[in-house]
């Protein structure tokens, strides 16, 4: 065989490898019923976006056939897991759920680590996602203190990065959350679906707010909205803190006996030096309640609570300065 033929063969092999492994650079799981026991598919509705650092099965399906088949055949599934979660679980057994907001881009897997640091940087395939960029992509993850069983926590907290709507940057799973600063977006998309390994739960969004993470930015207080297991009585103070910070009134009730889901991501509306989170809270749909909301009850809240540094910067008096601080408790 002459050198030209050898070179042509090498180039062809490299091209195939580039396609196979290059297809694994972006990810967004979607689900459907498992069509066969040996090679279940993952693609239901076609993904409308790709999440940097993760894998899109529509574009990489052919290169992942062996991975899907082999991992599924050897997986040990927890008792009671639903069929449509088995394929994703077979690839990463740290899968605990699936979160989606109908009408938006959000529709992806949720993992859970032993702490709240690991999946800030590691993706669904346990690959470190900062080696080739300055951005931490990671994967959406359930707070490590939350229940991953059929008995969900009082507050199911899901963390994740986002680049928001900035141009020229990769899309990320929580970027739709930025749009909830506009009350019309809430009106159009008021429902969060969260599926555990064992069944689906429907939440109606009741609050959108901003919260800082450093006590020094707000008179020595930090609202610990990510506490997972507050008691009903303790939740009264939590609800008060949420209402103070709401960007607008949603008209959706929130009671101490309710269970909630919290979607939390970074935002810099108060400036790059103020570590802030954009928070979307949904409460579990009540028995017999529809998924519809009353748009006439949605109103701006112009005096929502900001951190003290914001009032200082704008020469304003903080009306919440002497408000009683809330401390989370399970009792």
C-alpha cells in the first residue's frame, strides 16, 4: 500500500473519531417511552437548544448507540424507578430527577452529588467542563440535602449555572430563568414539572425574586432560601421573606403547609461585585387545582426588597432595614 492510500485511510479514521467524540460536547436529555428493553431511546420532543458541556442525543445518537446499549444492559436500577428514567439513570446513577418548564427551553436531567460543589463543574458524563474555557458549565443538580426518594422534601432546591441571554455565549439550561424578570413571561409559562425517579410533580410558580449571598451586602443578613426541610410553622417566616423580595405579585397563593420547588442561578443585576441569585419558586399544585393562573392578579412590586448596598448606592432609605430576620428550622 503506498503512502497516499495510507494517509487517506488515516484521515478517514480521524474524521470518524472527530464526529463521534465531537458530538459529545453538548447535551440535553429529552425523554420518551422506552421502545425496547435493550436499546431504549431518549429522544421524545426534539431539543430546542443545546447545553454547553453536555450531550444532545439528536445530534450524537449514532455515536452513542453502544454507550446506551451497554450501560442499560449492566445497570442496577432502584426499585420503583419509572421506565422513562431508566436510560438516563443507566448512564449516570447520580440522576435523581428531570426538570422542565412547558413552553420554555428548560427540559433536562437533574443530578445530585455528595455536596453542592461537584456538579458546578462536572457534566452528566462526569467530565470536568472548565478545561477548555473560563466558564463553569457543570450540570443542573439537586441540593445534596434534599430527598432523592419518592417522598420529596418540603423545599426541593435545584442549582445551576446560566449565561443568561448574553450574545455570543453558549446556551445553558437555566437561561430561561432570566426571562422571568418579565411578568408576562411568567403569565405565559407558569408551570414547573419535576419528575423524580418515581413519579412526576407539578408546581405552579408563585414567586420570582433576587437574593444576595453575602451578609456584608445586606446589613449582616442572608436569606437562606435553599433550606430544604423547614417545618410548617417555620415556613411562615420564609413566606414573609419571599414576599418582601418578589419582583411582582403572581396571584398564586403560598401557604405554610405547601411544598415548594426552588430554581436558583447566578445573576448580577446589583452589579458584578454583589453575588446575587435569581430565584424561581413554585408550589406543589393543590389537589383539584388547574395549571392556569389569573393574569389579572399579576402586578408589579416596585418597592421589592433589595440589599443594603443597593440603597446606599442609590441614596435611598431601606424600608426593610429593621425587618425581623428569618432563621430556618425543622421544628
